[in-house]
């Protein structure tokens, strides 16, 4: 917000509305330029800073996400401590410390004090953060609510220091102050510790609060040890449940099928290769010289010996079209890191203790032609699954993207949309909003198309929604088998009960007629009936285990299913 | 997306995953800076470019919004023509021309070729656009899908020209090419015409398509004449239904209650005033020297004679606290421009032809302490209200912000949330999702807190949700009266029918007993019954008219209601 020129204003505090037509020259006198930080200062809700509880959760989310990414990239099992202290009315300090690689002194300013600068934005690699906005967004939010810089303390193993970081908002430039060199010997390990001070925020133990966020983060990151020191002085420990590192994230060369014309042009212009042909082989995954020969046949008019920088838009368009006509090996999917079936099962059992569950990890797919992604889905039914509401129980959805819990903006998320599009009646769920069912979905990709800068919802792209639907339907099919066998079971149980009611009378009648011992007749009748209904007396937990294994070919069925739905 | 250094890559096309721990220095070698245009190029879905149909609608939305704003600011009744042509497979050109003030030659590049530059971002004024992103976002989208610049043609009355505009994405700088001076005499009026070429988009007559967008825009902007030339060659004319201009938007000085510490500091630093006291009087609406005296008593330790630039954060904090303790005149609300009760009624009648409707314009309120906003709400029931679904009819919500229809991201919008939070049963709607009801809401403000850059949803701020609820509940209360009188009516009608069934038999029995003429008895009985149920024979359309007028004091009741709900 800027004030108008004084001469335009009247005493009452607003600009006079001229009654005549205003010319373009008059209007454009007020033309100004703004930095991206000014933009986010004015629209901080777009970064997730809307609502007191949500804002505090967003701060923790940004710092913890950065810590997990840093540890994963450095190959370190994460030890993360989150400390939230109440320092005034609706004022809190948040400290997040990790045992990651730390940040070199030369980079601390840009890392925490200016947006769109970082190591993540330009790399084709699966990470939780992908924009270079989160950490500096926290600094911005601290600055506009308490006027205080954030305090950083880092040890990279080569150098250790502490300092204050703030942002020159008008220019999106970092300001580093009070830099103090520290002895490395003072630290137990490398790592980063960031402390920020925030006002207009609130710590609350709700579905959208810090505790719930960390709980879900621990569930989807079993290799991390996370400790929360809450404002009331209590400490919550989320211990590590797996001692091995998840797959190291790797940068991928792009797959030709994922290329649009504009990106191909950018790559070509930036390429050091001398010829178009070697540029293609060097820059893309799956393009070999044999494949280049195939491309040559498809675009005979294109000179593959020309410098890549001389490629025209029309030529690039033809090349992208020809990419679609060649048979390629699928994108290298090895670089995608998932939570894992076993771990999702453990997690769901731990928090939901359901009567039945099933988990599906789909094979990786691509969207927008060639960006690889993979969906994991789980369904839990009964126990503590679903949400308690004033009128009973409702189904709910636990959303994750690259193992990060998504707590907000569910209404505009591809995961929610996919779950809503499913015809739940076909899976034995009469009304999703009235049954004790939880759907767990994690989408992993080198690029998650978030719908907003706050990264709380996945954009509703058709290919992603369809793949999520297939995954959830596959899990739902097993649930349906369970529910129908449960229903069978309860019908059988009621028949069994009815028959057993007659056994006593029938036994004594038969004893009268046959002059045999009544109790023997009763015993053998009971045995007869019990053997007919023997499935009722088996351990039901075994059964659901079997079912979870059964669904080998459920994939294709679900596939056909989805087509029927479209 | 950038490629990694070659030496890090193996032949298979991806970077080798080192198994050892990587140091901070290694990781931060890859640190890079990015422009805001690079960011939006990678995340174009955040600007609304997700989905083929939606992307095309977003283009039209951005251009038409700019045209309406330009005309409104210049005081010109808008004539807007939108032409969409199919130029290839999933390729379209979009041309939007208006009779606005045009854009001076010196500004055309920045207006259409770089983001965060414009006349709107910094002004405290109600406009449809508020960020300086929309128009350049279209240029960016054109560029990354077809590689073509947009073509602009402008006449400001002083100069006329045409040219091509594109963006240097790496630097967020405009590129203006092929500039041609044109004779002003060639134009019928001042104005701007922009043409862009887009691929990967689709024209469709759906709820999210261009036609529906323009239809709703015409409804909420009755002073605009809009013509659509559709790709199939057809022309749709949305004629102007009001010949007067809406209130001219005005820039407002900020109200002290709307100030946070950070903004106050910024204003103080930029102020040319010599003393803090005169700075306060000059910069804010409703602060007089009398009020400054009150503030002095509340913050006795603060020197009101010091230069505003010397204000510290702590002092500013105290000042903002003291603002809250003084009684202020409400913010000047005259600058807010609404659609208007009458016009919403006309609009709903025209499109929904409902059996009943009621419209409420609330008095303006403030959010975040002092940002003025006003809510208009309407409810239509029966007729074509609601949405037809495969299983019947469902309630729907028509959302508008500053008279701009919001077609997307309803799930994360304050308007949707408010409608969902209402206990519809109390208003005679058993299940909102199963009745023919449409809720119309328009929120007007100098600053709409959109949840995303694409401006399709209003952030779920409590104060805004609460006010929308009050408005909708006020309208719903009238609907309830209508529905219960309708239900009364139908109960009476059924009783009437039942009684009439006995008239014939009773008349002949009475005739037998009393020896009187049966037909006379029947006639007088019928008269007797009809007079008792006379309300059934009155004109029902009158009745709903009366009801719409009745609800004078419904406001307070609704107010009490909302509290009960919280």
C-alpha cells in the first residue's frame, strides 16, 4: 500500500473522483514496479499465512521441510527439534534445529533473506521444497508481524557462525547482520538452527496445528527423529522407526516426452553442444544416436548438424511432435522416492487401528507427457478411521505430496477431487461422508504441480486425478471384498443364532420321539450347525491379511473400471 | 528446468547418487537466482493455467477484467468484443478489444510484458485486478505454448500504434517489436485491442468455459456491453441493461484500524512530513489533530514532534495498540462499488427464473481491523435454480469478487465455506445438495484477499466468512418464510381436497334428513369451505413479493443467529 500524491486528496482522506473522463496519460502516471517480496508482503495469505493457527503451522512446515530435504540430500539420518515458545499475546518464537549439512556463510543471506533463490528451483529432482520461497517467506512473515530478523546458527563442518537475517523488501535483497564466528568444537554435529519471532499467530492442538503436522510428518518420514517442545512445556518425541536412509534424490535429465516446445527452445539456446544431434543425446534421458536416426526420418527437412542455438520455434515444434511418434523407454523412475507399502501400513495401524486396511503402491506413471510421478494409496476402515462429527462419523482423506502432509486447501486438491469422483457405493461404502473410512494418498514426483505458492494442494490435472483414482479404487476393491465378507459373516451369524434358538426345543422333542439322551442329541446338533458355520469361528484378522495379498490382478480391473467411469 | 553439469551425469541420463555424505559446499554449488517470470513459467497453473478449458477461460478473464477496470477508471461505458478463433488442433487465438482509454506507447511493454508492474498494485482502490500480473501472465502463457508474442493495438486519443509484445523471461523485462504508428483517424474511439495465440487449450460450452464466464460477467456488470464471437462462427450479444456508470473507484487513505505495525513503519519512513503528528493527520483517513491529542494521552512516552522516519518498531507497536483504544469514524465506505440489489434481482430472474428469490445488501464491514468490504447475497429457489445432476437437483453457489465471476477453486473459497457452514435445515432446506437452490454472493473491497495468484477464490478469513454467512442467512430467513407458507399452503390444499370429497355425499345425506334441495346445500357447503381456505385461491406471486419487503428487521435476528452458530 502506498499513499497517493497529496494534491489528489481532499481533506476527508480520499482522492477526489473526477466526473470527467480520465485519459490514459493521467492513469498511467501512477504506473509503478514492485518486487516479488512486496507482492508476497501484500498477499502473505498466498504463502499460507492466513489464519492464526495455520500461520504458525506454515512456519513449522517450511523449516521442517527444509531440514528434511537438506538431510536427505546430504545423506544424513535427520534429527530435528522444533521448539515453540509463547512470548506474548499471540506472539510466539519458533526454533527448528537439525543435524543437516548446514548452510555456508556465503549463502545464508540468500537462503533465508530473498525469495526465488536457492538450490531447488532449477533441478529436476524430487524434493519436498521446490521453489526457493519457503524459508525466506518465514523471514518475511517474521518481519511484517514483529519487525524482527530471524536468527540463524550454522555449522557446515568447515565453518560455524551465527547471525541475523532479514529482507530488504523493496529490492528482494538479503540483509545479514551481527555475524559472529563460532568454534566448530562447540557443535555436536553439522546442522542449522533457525529462530523466528512471529505475532498474530496461535498454537492450538487442532487438526491444523503444529502437533498434528509433525505427527503426520513423522508418519510419512519414518527415518526421521522429530522432537517437539510445545509452548506448555511438554515434550513430544516422535522416534525414528526405520534406521535406513530413503533413496537419495537424484537430478534427472528430462525425458523427451516431457518436453514442451518452449522448454526445448530454452535448453537448445543454453546448450554448449555444437550439433543438434549431440545436444539431443547429451541433454535428454533415453535419446541415443539410434533414436536420433529415427527422428531424422520423421523430420527429414531438419538439419541435425546445425547448432542447437539456431533451432527455430517451428522446427522445435516439429521435433516435439516427432518425439511423440518414437517408442521410448519409460522415464527413469528409480529417482522417485516413496513412503513404501509396509510403512504406510504401519503408520495407519498406529494411528487408526482399523478393523480393515489395504495399501497399494502403483507403478510410476507420467503426466504432461513425461514428468514421472507415483501414487501410493491406503484405505483404513473401522477403528479410529474417519473423523468424528457432531452427527456421527465421516470419511476423511489424509493427503501427502513428496511425503509432506497437506493440511490445508483440501477443497482444491487433486487428491480430494479424485476421492470425491469415486462411486463409493460400488465399493460397499453407501455414503463416504457417513462411514468410518480414511483414505491415505501420497503423490511423489520430481515436480508436484501445486495449485498455489503455499504448496497445500495439488493442481487438479486430469492425469494425476485419474491415477489417484485408480490407486484408491484398487485399495477400495479389497475393502469391498472385506465388507461383503463381513456382511456375509453377519448374515450367517444371524442365521446361526436363529437356528441355535431351536436346538434346545428340537433336541428335547427328538429325545422324546427317539427315546435317546437329549444332551447327546443337543451336542451333535450343535456340532453339526457349528461345522456348517465354521467360518464364523475363525480369526478374522487372518482373513483380511489374505485379502490384502489376493489383489494381484486387481490393477487391471481397476483400470477397466476407471475407463467405465470416464 | 536446467540441466546438471555433465561430469555429474552417467550415460543413462541421470546424476550418479553418491553414497557418501555430501557437504554443504557441494550442495550450495548449485545455488541459483530466478526471476518471478521464470517462477510463473514453471508454475503456470498458479496463474490459472491448469486444464485446457480453464486456461482459455483464464485468458479471456484477464483481458476482460483489464478492459472493465480501464473503462471504469476512465469513466467510459464499456463496449467489449471478445473473438475466439480455432487456428489449429487445440490452438486458438483470442482477441479482446475495448473502448477504454488505451495504453500510452511508453507503457505498453511493461503493461503486457513484465509482471508486478502496473497501476493497480499499490493503490488502495477497489478494482477487479489488483496485482499487475494478469495481462503479462497471458503473454507468458502465449509465449510458452506457441512461442508467439501478443499483438497490441492502442489509441489513447493522442497517439495510436500497434506492436508485438513478449517477455524476456529470465529478467522479467518486456520486449516490444514491430512498432507501427497509426493514424488516430482510423479509430472510432480510444481503446485497446490485444490478440494472443495459445496452444494446449480448448473452447467448450461448459460451466467453466468462456461463454459461461462472459454470461456471468455481463450479469454482474450491467453497464457493460459485451459481444462474443465464438469459434463456431456464432455471435452472442450481452446487451447493456443499465446506461449509467457505476461509482467511480477512488483511492482511499488507509484507516488507522487497518494498519499493522509493518505498514505503519513503511508509511512513516516514506513520509515527507516533518513531524509524527502531521504525518498521522496527512496519511490516514479519520485522524485529526484532536485524535492525535487522544493518542498522545495513550502513549505519553512517545514524542509526536519527532520526524516520522525516526519511529522505532516498539513505538509503532504502541501506536498501533493505541489506535485500537480510540473511537474512530468508520472507514469511508463510499468508495466501495457494489452490483446493487435491484440488479442482482434482475440477473437472477433472467437466468434462473425462480419460484422465489430474495436479495440482501449488507452494510459495509471491515476485516483485518480496517479494510472495508461489503457483501451482497441473493437466494433463488425453484425454477432453474440449482444444478441438474444425474440423480436430480443440487444447490449451487454463484461466486463473485468485485463483480468478477469466480468459476474455479470453489473448494477453498470463503464464499463456499460460508454457505457450507450454514445450518440449512433451520431455513427449510433439508439438504442443500438435493434442492433447487442457488446462492449468489458478491464481495467488494479495495483489497480482496485472494487465496492464490490466479484470483479464483477468496481466502478463508474468519471475518469475511462470518459476514457472508450473515448476509446469506438473512436472505435464507425470507426463503424459509416462503417455504413454510408454501408448505402450509400445500397442507391446506390437501385438507381442502379431502373435505371436498365428502361434500357430495354429505349434501345428499343432509338433503334427505332436512328435505331441502341437495344442490343448494352443496353450494352453500362449498362456499363455506372455500371461504375457510380462501388463501389457496389468491395469487401466489404477490405473496412472495410481500415477503421480500417484510424482512426489515431480519438483520438483527440473523446477527443473533450467527452468534448462536459460533
